[in-house]
DNA sequence: GAGTGGTCTAGACCACTCA
DNA sequence: GAGTGGTCTAGACCACTCA
């Protein structure tokens, strides 16, 4: 769940214990994405600590974007369904301006057996059942990203093509609302490759065109990987942007 | 300096004002990188506020990695000279393992006039004087990055080749100690391109090899840009890594 | 005006470092 | 054991939201 007690003494501050209890309620689904959690005063009573200690726990969860605070209104479970967080992890942006709209065009959707490599990233057994989604993304209407998404069958047993259609480029919102799988953070590895075959065809490019390959593993609470995504991006008019602190 | 008062009322919390005062002392050089700032109690007295308010200001600066706290020892101005932060912004890592060592080989070092594009990024006048550093980086001894670094003359008037040699791949540490320019964060734009000419030659590749182009602008306190860097990376054995929350 | 999160204080005590 | 940052409390008051 959390690296809480690496020291020898086993000392764990109260607010870390509270943070853990709150996270457990999130994992269990007691508080669903988008809905408010109890007020700081109520939580203080519930856990028999001061408001300040609850605040510290909530602050850490807010800084991880797991909770969202709104002064005067309350504290909410973060959700990918909200307008403000429309493309929270999308780092590909047009060189001029920002992303307003992304169109998604589904190519196909299969049940697959997860190969060694993919199963490793998803932390499931090789050959276990999963899903493959292939699609084209078009930021600002420009079809510039070819994408393959692999999902473990265990977490997404009942997924159907209609669900993908209904949510288009809001897949993470669909994971949340239908499968109670909230994506909390992602890790990406980026390479430059030479495009060939179907991928360049789909993007309207010629064999040999350079592509940005982005391999993403998406994690839910507890650092559990639940999605593997490979994107191939035409970066002639787009860039992968990153701010590092 | 800081987006502190965007609201209509002009209300600025005390701890934000303290944060600003601390930042001013950092900009002025009152507290240099690597050295300790006064204790929380001393700062509380100095600014006539409670320890808690100082803590809140310091906490924000610590989360921005501008200050570093060490329990029992004190609070220090973050520095690129410390071992723990050896490659704070380097996102290129070998596919197997982590970066232990990066060799830097200087190609050349010139005084230049900054072109339109570069001057724009550095927020100085077109044609104003600057410096160009060209070099090859070799993570784990593998020469896989060609790099061009442009510096504004205004901040680095007295830079010399020997300084670059002495600091090798610790340039940001050199900026700090010699020019009192501490890099606080960087912004990068990444593209996939086809390599050609001198760049591929330098990396021991053939014309047409795919390269990851990373364009970086580095900022000091006050969001002031002070370095423009273009890197071209051979990503056959390396990846650009990124965690997004 | 009631309820929420946000700020600020004063004070107690704890964990850690270093001489 | 003195000094540092780290945690926790109880209480006051502020800014903001919403009915």
C-alpha cells in the first residue's frame, strides 16, 4: 500500500496511518470517484485525531491527485470524468497551442492471451487472458497517434466494444465508472523509431518516417499496474512535453 | 516572482508572503546553494510569525526542491553539487539498470550571436551575444547523446572553456558555484527525427537513423530562462523515462 | 448563516544529529 | 544534552460556497 515504515524502529506517524485508512476506503469503493468524502471534522472524529492530523493526511493524498479539495464545498475523490482533468496524462500536444479536443477511432478490439513481455508489465501470468484495443487518436482532428492498449482479463472481464465506443478518448473515466479501476499515475518510456508497415499506413505516412514510441504502464491505488499502452506518434507537428522539477 | 494574488481581493496568506521573502534571500545570494538557512525558530522570530507559518512556507519551497530539509540537521538551499541529486533532470536512462556515471566529451565552445529562435526561448534580444557549447554525452560509457547548449551572454559573461572541462557533466553545479545561477526546473519538448550529417557521425550511426530530439529550456528562480539545450539521443539501448501523476 | 476547507497561533512532545 | 526538523493538539478566525 505504502512505504510507511522503512526505518528500524517501526515508528509510523499518525497522519500516515490515517492516510492509509483513507486509501483503504478508496480501494474498497466506500467513496467513489467524483463523490465527496466526509468533512475534515467528521474524519477527525471517526479516527479520533485532531483536524490538523486529518488535514496532513488529506494534503498528501491531494498532492498525489488522489483527492481534490474545494474550499467551501468539501473534499472529493479525484475522477477522470471531470472536465478539468480531461487529458491528465496526455503529453503529446500540438506545437502551436494546447489540446482542446482529441478524436478516437477504434480499429479493432480482441480477446488475447498476454505474451511474456506484456504480462510482465501487467504483473500477471504469461499466457493469461486479456484484451487488446487498437485505435487511432487525432488531437485537434489530426490523426497522428496509433495506439495499442492491453488490459488484463482479471480486472476487465466484462468489457465490451460498446463501452469503448461510448467513452471514446475517455477510457480512464470508463475504467473508473464501470470497473472501479481508478488510474492514479502512469510511467512512460519514450524512444525514437523508424515507422513501417501498418502503423505508418494508418497514420498516412511513408515507410521510414520517424515515430515517437511511447510505452506506458498505468497504475491504480497500491501501485498495481492495470493497463499497458503502446503509442506511436507522428511528431512532425506535435511534441511530447514535460516539465521536470 | 510568484502567482500569489490572482483573486480580486488581493488577499495573500502570511505563509506566501514569508515564502516570497525567503525566495528573495535566495535570489540575492544571502543563502547560497548547499548552505543552511536559519532554523525555523530563527526565521519565525525574524519574520514575526509562528513556527508553523514558517514551516508551511518552507514546506512549499521543499516540495519545489528549492530547499532541502534534514531532520536534526537543518534546512539547506538545494544544490546540484550534491551527490544525491547528481542527474536531477536527466531522463535518458539505459533500458537495463540506472545511470551510475555519465561521461561528457566537449566538442567545441564558441561565442555566438543568438538567433531569433534561441533568443526567443531565452527571453533576450535577437542577435544578442551568447555562448554555444557542443558535446557528446556517454551514459555508462556509451556515446549516445549529441548536445548543443546555448547560454545568454548576460548571465554567463566570463565563462571559459576550462570551467566546462572542470565540471564535465555537472554544468548546473558550475552555473551555481561560479555564476550564482541555480537551475530550479526545466521544460522539455521531445520529438522523433531522422538523424543526418554531423550528428549521426558523432554518434557512430548511419544517415537515416532515428533520433530522439529533446529541446530543453532551463529556468532559475522567478521562472527566468537561462539555458537552451538541444539533445539528440540514440534510443536503441536507452529510453526517455517519465512518471506522470 | 451554517458548513466547508484554509490559515495561524502557542505549546507540547518526538525523532534525529552531533559534539 | 542541546539543537534541529517532524508530529500532534486545541482553538481561533478567515475565505469561500450555497441555500
